[in-house]
């Protein structure tokens, strides 16, 4: 599971050993300063995430009069001055406004998402001019691409290009941009780095109601950054079967009402996942007797017999970290119940139904927030369990 904000490389730093009579050559001078630059970058990369510091706005403009007539169309945007810091801690400074033409041609079949990104350019990699100046200005480059930005790139905006003639414009509603509109919603701000990005997936199975709370999973992941900033929810919720690659997810979410039945491949895949530190959350309504009983049986077979939370330690992390619960919340005027067996959590009470607004928009803020806080305790438990298991495995760092 690759972290979008990787840590610095595990390599020792080499510092110049100064002594009387040491001859300072250009190479030694460069290496001495490179040491301080590496320390600074490692410090930033360890504690912070890349993103925009200030400015770097993007607006639609008319084509500059200096360009050739064939390029004077409605594809032009202007990037405003500003500062960003990339994933390695390199500072990207755009000192002046830059006109930029969106060149992507859209086929007639379907729309295309394009990304406008900025990236740092090391002056050491540039060809030096013949004047051999004593100082080199650090610089940058602006690129237009169809793939999501890489870790070394800073997203400035994205535009969903519609088939046919392209005319870039500002959106009428900045929160809901349309085709050919400049979309600034997904820009990252430079800020403190989360300890981890928590990934969650909905388990698809034979129950026709397995996806009934799917959209509420996104609301839970959105709440993580606000309520518990040391973690962050992944942008997308996965939807998989137990026979697919489930190892990349910290938490598997399963719901419905019918009895859960696993074939041999699903059973072995789930056992391997749990034995490696993964967590399965089975979230059921109070009347889903078949799913509750079958989950208890499968948990026993997997070697993780379920025990009620009340029988476990009072300081169990599901009850205390990061939010403290003396009593579990009430869902639909009834107290829910939690049972835990290692990597399996059985939540009886339909917890996921309160992670987001209901159809009638009748759930109170207190109910939603309380349910989200318990959900974040479950996400924290899932992440911490995988981390503690992983730290005892030889290839743990290779996952990041």
C-alpha cells in the first residue's frame, strides 16, 4: 500500500569533515551545501505534506495577442504567481503570471479529464549558459497531463473537457464545476503530514443489500481529516469481493441481512488478510439475525472468536482512541452492540446508516457526529493493528 506522501529515503547523510588546511574545491563546496539541503528536505518530508503555500490561482483568459492566429482560441488560462512545496521539500516559486494553452484534443466519444501541474526543476540539471554566472535561479515547469499528478507534482487545477470545441471558462458554482470549467477543489495545501492514509473497501457478496450504506462510507472518510487530523481517509472507497486483492485496504466493510457464506478461496483469503493485521467490520441492523449468527460462526472458524466489548478491557482502543466512549451510541433509539475478535468487529445496530445524512435529512448533528466518532475509532483501530503487525514483518517498509 503505497503512501501518497512517501517518507525520506533511508540513506545516511554525508557531512564534510572540516580540518585546518582543507582545500575547498567546487565539488567539496557543492557537497557541503547539498548536505544541508538534504537535511532540510528530509525534515519537511517527514513532518509535512506537499501542496500550495499561497497563490497559484488559475483563471480563464483571452488568447495573448502575441501568439499566432491559429492558437488564438478559447483554450487559454493564466497561472497566477505563488509558492508551493513538493513532496521532497523543494520550494516552487512562480514569480509572474504565466499564460498557458490547454492543448489536449478531445475525441468525439467521451469527455477527458486533464490536470495542470507544477514541478520543481533542479538547476544543477539544466545546461549552464556561457557567461558562467556565480548564481543559478531555481526554477519550475508547468505541464498538462491526463494521468493523476505524481508525488513530485503539485496540482494547480483540473478540467473535464467535453467532446467538441473546447472553451475554458470559470464555473458558475465553484463547488460543482461542469464541463470545460476550471476545477480548483482538489488542490492540496502545504500542511502537517498525516500519520497514515486509511483505505476502506465495501465487500460485495450475495446479499442484495450489501451496498445500501455505500455512500455513507465516503462521509466517514471525509470526517477523519477534520475530527482526527493525524489520520486521513483515502479519496475513494473501494468495492471488492473477498477473492480480489484485499491486502491494500486497512478496513473491509460488510453489511446486509442474509447469512454470510464463504467458499474455500474467500475463507483462505480472509484468514490471510486478518492474520496479516487487516480488519473486517460487519455492520448489521438489530434484526439481521442470520448475518449476526453466521458472522459469529465464521469468526470462530477463522480463529477469532467474538467477545462483547463489555467483557474486554475498559481501556480497549475501540472505546478510548481517539474518542472516549463510556456507553456506545444509540442508533434509531436503540443502543448498539460491539463484539470483537482480533481483526473482526461485529457492530449490531446499523452504525454505518448514521455516518451520513438519511433520505429524509432527519438525523441530528449529534447522532451523525457520535456515529462518525465511533467509526473513526474503528478506522484508528484498523490502521494501528496493521501497523503493529507490519512492524514485525521483514518487508514492512517495502509496502510504503
